[in-house]
C-alpha cells in the first residue's frame, strides 16, 4: 500500500511539474526576395574591383511575421539560405569574383555571399553563403545589396538577376 501511495505522489508531482513547464512553440519559414542589378560595361575595368548597389527592396517582414504568428522580439535568427545570380542573355564568363554585402540605411554592410569560381558557359549559379544572422537587417523596412565585382574580361553591359531566400526561426506568439 505504501508503494502505491508513493507512486501516486511521484506521478502527481511529475505531472504537475511538466504542466507548469510549458515549452515554447517555434515556427520556421522562408521569405523570398528578387532584384536585378545593372552592371554597365563602361564602369568596369578588367581585374579592378567595382562596387554597385542594387535598388532598395521592401522587406515586408512585419507582415510576414504577423502572418506566421510571431513578432520581431520572438525571432531568434534569420539567415540567408539561397542567393542565386543569373543573366538572361549570355553567360557569366566575364566574372572573376563577386562579393555581396547586405546593407540598410543605418546598419553597416555585412558580407553574406561570395563566389570566386565561375564555370564556363553558365548563365546561372548559386553563391557561396556566409553563416551570419541578419535578423536586424530584415527587420528594417528596406534592404539593399552592395555587390563588389571583379571581371576577367570586358563584359557587355549585364543585368544580374539576384534571387534570395532567408530562413526565419522564431517563437510563436503565446
């Protein structure tokens, strides 16, 4: 009989403890962005890095967070999981290296992607991503990319299409 009473007490305590220690519920989701970057041939010198800024891109992060039932203060991290570049006409043979920085009006630039090997004849490829938490950038109303380009040959003017995906990890609103 004493054993049964002890077991009941232990189970009651364990059940009470597990109910009182509610675990936070998490959500994970992606946000996709696309922009284009004009690289005018007149502003490129072979083997000399040149910087270009993309147009500003609205992040729409507040709306996305709301639709996913979370808030900025509940976001643990946002990381870039995809950054693809492509050209509609021609190929990327003229490129020697690319470095892509994320920037906003009041935060410093942060390196998010690089590429130094460009297979011949390709018109699209995936950038090599940096493992960096960019949540403070995505919380801003707009983001922009600064692209440092070094060419190995004189290109004709190019329109780089840039497709990005960021992955958000956050707690759900209770």
